[in-house]
């Protein structure tokens, strides 16, 4: 099937309310979710008489915790559901555990749960003009419904958002008929309620997520960090958590909070780290050996980065993860409780161990001038990791990530804050063929860069977008302009703009550039847990 | 200045120009309604947030009065009665209609269309019969059941305006989905503007095609047009006008190198029902709405980020100026003065010959998607 590329920048919405209230004392979880459904939901929903699917419009759907939370929010807002926040959490927990999604079902769409901004989705053409012109693919890709439920879902759209059929790409065709009769049957197959993946996952014994974890992550404006994550299960699927570690420059990092696990693998934590409220959205590996996902600021979910936690003692990552032939530099080996001698592979000498902490080992490393170009395995004592360090001859190419991005104007007395965008420079050497951009390029990892902006095209130059749309700092963090009409601009337009983000990586006396596209646009006025 | 002083001033002005203006002054002086100049005197009608109907004198460019509209803002659709006295406003989330006497803000009519668990939305579709006795809306109903929604068929609803407050529809007839602006023709049929443009007889519900757009039969070289309008224009020249956008491929569909991008329109003479459906000018910039010059039906004016003038005889845009900001709607009074409104809180006034901005009317709130209609008060 031909897949059409649909530019769909998923701009994360604000803090997931789900976690704000979910992390209440464990006692509140004693409330039985199923009893609550019978008491609260069956005031309108009905008993079907089928023990396999007992509740109308409920038992025929499966969703993520965020998906169920959105449903409950809608029931409160539009259908008169009266329910306390503790009860909401109990119902979400019950439904996510009994009518959730398997790890393999959420895997393609984790970015939306992680509130990761600037993801460009590949959307099936059948959905591009129908669902994905308003929603992310992840929005419907993270739901499983029976055919009848997908049909009723179209009717819900017609009732709640009646102008749906007047939008561009709807009003010039028989939208309702196409939605109901053409697209729904495909949804019922592609995102089927009865998928064996869920039954198989339910049957599995879920791993314990209790214990000590080696954590590596990145935070915009701060850089790479290492930490030890301690988790303690206080009641079933509820954890107290603490994180202690360092940013790569040595600044300490410390925080505490709590977490909850849904469907046996969906990790949702809320922590205060160095005074800032943060959220973690991670998925546990099916064997429980690792957690991976994203941590972000609760109030600005675009400010966040990937993190990986490996159970026990392990080499998780290096910062930086490349060394040039003949170069001497500090390298931080990230991992908890690393003991023993450090090996960085052939041709890379550990000149000195500079420091050892619970979460990292910092070494002064030197690559010989004749060290062969390529990846090295790294070990500290018994802890080993494959292909963690790249030895390179020169930086040949730089990619700026994300390559397509959006920032949103805000502030200026309005209710909606500015939404920044953040960038990293990913470097490559050319590989054996000497040509960058080919399959044998060697990925060197993220590097420090000098950041600047340019107008994206002639139109942007003419409209002086560079002057109005915002600025970028030395850490690759772009801050957009103020919201509201700007009478200085043509048509009094907002401080929107079409820009190019330039990263310049210095390699000896040479500078290698990469760029990315940035659209600075208007605020998001409707915030959802799943865009 | 009190009312008697206004009359005194008007009398003196008339006396000063008695030789040439005698008949006009006599008429103006004689015909007024509740102190408002009548005999066809023109007033602009629009709605602003939070929800006020504004009555604006086209001669003085001043707001004569502002009437509070019940309910939350709808789409701001406005339909004047044939005598210009009553302004019907769609409100309350595009569900209810209220009729206002524009001379005193009295509410003369109301209809709450959502009833008995059926929610009715009207997508700007308001029209009135030529005698002012019947109001037409297109209703898009959905029914809320205990745990699900049911989508019901759209219908033309007919109200008797004399039924006053809390009126109920007296007739209903099925119509297509996706209908937006509607207008009554001289023969009494109601033009239904949707993907295709049809006319319905509001007495018996008979529907006939006026302008097949979604279902036009031009073959694969043209894409079915995107015909859409959220605003009603044309009353100043007695026409209904629906803009559209289309593509002519000139080869393989999807080959943008060969393709031509066109604006087009279906323009219907409401006196004769004659349809003028054609491409107008190449797509060079966005135009939200067209109006026709009363002196030359080949001349169209359009508005959005620009005010533009187009000559259909040449298929060319002949003049264009940038506006202060984005505007949605455009209309014209009897003297050919252009008014541009919608979006923000100011109506921009322009000379049709030069397109030059000659004035501005500041309102108390944003017009958003509101209509900008002309009422000729009799």
C-alpha cells in the first residue's frame, strides 16, 4: 500500500492532567473501578446481557489510560457524569488494565503519549483526508473498537462537531456516507477490537518494576544527564520514586515523586526535579529489563527529552559518544553503580578516571591518531555495552533534529504561554566511501553546535519573519515571539514566521552546517491528552 | 442634540438645497420609522461578540443602535426582512433564531430549533419569503439517545414570522447535507447552496438543480469544485453568488506543472433564476467572497487579506490593495460604497473605483464569522 507522507506536527499539549490527579494516596485506589462503572456509567449505558461485553458502548472499546481519561472528561463535560477525581482514576485504572492496549499495539504511536513534539507521521491515504486532517494518526491508532463502535463514533462526530462535514476536504464530497460506509470498515480491520495481541499480553505474567535503574536522558537547555532511579512499589502498581544523578557538566540532579503502572507496562510518573515538576511517560520492556520513553516539564511539555532506564547496573549511554582520531577529551559513561576498570575499545586509551559517582564514571580519554574509524564496545568492570563510542576521522555532515518543527507564539498578556521548540545537532562522518549521506555513514551522536536562524525563503525574507518570529539561544532552544496582532507587520499579522534553524558544528578549524525547518505559528487553543 | 434639533437641522439643510434636492428632502422628511430615515434608506447589519446586533446608517457611517442577542454567539448570520424592519439573527450556537425590530431592538420573533432531545444546527442558512411572512432555515438535526447519537436527515424548515415568540416550524422538507447560504428567489423558490446549488419550492418541497458543482459533468480534466460560503452577499444587485475553486489538469490528473488553478462562481439572478456558472479569474490569492458591481456585471470585488477588483470579460484581476488585516465578508450600498467586515472589530470602507480606504467603523466586539447585510428600511 502506498503511504502518503502527511506533515502532521504533533505539538504536545500541556501537562497530562491524568497524572496530576492520579498520583493521589494509594488508599484511593481501593475503590473498585468495576463497581464505579456499574454505579455511575450504567445510569445511561446499559447492560448488554453478554458477559463477554457487558456494558453498552464501553465493553466494545480498548484504549490507553490517556484515551480513557479523555472519554471520562467528555462524559463529565457533556453528559452529566458526576464523579470525583479519585473515582475517575479508579475507572481509568480498571479500564486500562482490562480494556487496554498491548505493548505491540501502542509501539507505533508512543510519541503522542510521550507528548513528543514535531513528529511527522506516515498516514495511510484512506485516513489522510478523513481522520488525519484534524487528528494525529496516533489519536485513532491508539483506539480499538468493534465495527459498530466505529460507526457510532462517526455519529458522535456529527453530533458534537457538526461542522466537520463543512471543512475543506469534506464539503466537496458526501463526507458522512464516506466516513460511515467506506472508512469505518477499514478502521474496524486496521484497529480491531478483537486483536490477539491484547489477549496474549493479558495472559502474560507482568514483570516487577521494583528496584534500582540506570538512567540516561537528555533535557533541552541542560544537556545529557545520568541518574539512578529508585522505585518502590507501595501498593499494587503504585510506586514511590526517586532520581539522583548529574547533568553531563557535573551539575547535580535530584528529585522525588510517585508513579503508576497501567496495563502492566505503561509507566506514568510525576516527579519534582530540582524544583521543577516533571512527568515521565515510559513503556516497560515486556521482560521488565528496561523502561524507555520521555520526561518533560509538566507546564511546558515541549521541554523534554528521551530517557532510558535499565534495570540494575549497566552502561546505558556515553556523553559525548564520539571521539576524533588523535583527540583527548572527557567522556561520561552513564550507568548506575559502575565498578571496575574502564575500557573504551581499541585505539582509545583511558588516560585517567576523573570521577566516579553512583550514576556515572567520568574519564579523560584519548584516541590514537591511527585508531580505526568505527564503533567501540565500552565496558566498566562487568558492565558492558556494544557500539557505544564512535571513533571518527572528521565530521562530514550534521542533521538538525527535529528536521520539521513548529513553535507557537504566546504570552503577551494572553492565557496561552509561548510554546518553544528545541533542537539538537546529530553528527556523522562519511564512512569508507568518503561521501556523507550514504548508507555507510558513521553516526557520531549529538554534538555541541552554534545555533542561528535564517528566513526560510524569499517570502519569509520579504515579510521580515526573522525580525518578528523569535530567537534561538546557545542551547538550541527557540523562543517564539509574542501573541497577538502586530501592527508593524503587513496585514497586522501575528509574529508568525517561516524559518530555517542552522546548527554549526566545529570540527578542528572546519565548520559543518546542518539545518531544519521551523514554522512559527499561532497557539493551540484546544488542549488534549492525545492530540 | 435632541430629536427636534435633528429635524430642525435637516429642514434647514433641505431649505438650503431646495432647488435641486427638494424631492429627496421631502421624501426623507416624510418617511421615517421610529426616528430612523426610511423609504429605502440603507442600514448595515452585523453581529459582534459577545452577542450584539448592530444597526449602522450607511449615510453617516454611525452605529444607530446595538441590540443584545439572547444566547451565546452563533455564526452571526443575519437576514433582513423585505421591508428592512426586522433583522433575523442566528444565535445560541447556531440553534436559535431571533427577529429584531431594528428601529427599537424589540424582539418580534424567536424559534428554538432544538427540541425534545433533537439538537438542530443551522449552518448560516437563513432566508425570508418575498412577502416577509415566512422564514426559512436549513436544519441539521442529531438525536441524543441514552448512550449514543443518531444522525437525522437535514430539512428545510418553514416558520410563520407572525407566530412571534417561540415559533414552531409549520412545514419541513428533506434537503441535501452540507447546505450553507440560502436565498429566496422572486418566484418564491429558495436557493440551497451546498455542494450543488439547488432550488426548493417551500410550499411542496420540490427540488430542482440550478448549478451542479459537486456533480458537474466536465470529465476528468476538471476536479469537482470546492464550493463554499459562510456569508451572504448579492442583495444589492438581486443575485445569489457562490464562489468556488477548481483545477483544470490539462493532462494527467495531479500534474501540477500543467494544471490551471481557477476561481469560479455560480451567480443566480433571483428575479429570473438564470444561472451564470463559470470560472472567473486564475487563483492568485485567497478571496473569501465576491460581490458584483451594480453598474457592470463583469466587475467583481473580492475580500480577504486584499480587496480586489476583477474583470470577468478578461478573466483578470484588474486591481488589488492590501487590507489592514484579514476580513471575511464584503458588501456594497446603493451608492456603490464597499464595506468589508467580519473577523475583527472594524468595518473597512472603500471607494469602488480606486479601492482606496475612505473610512472605518469601529464596533464593540469582534465580528468573527458574522454576516454584513444591507437592510433597506421602508
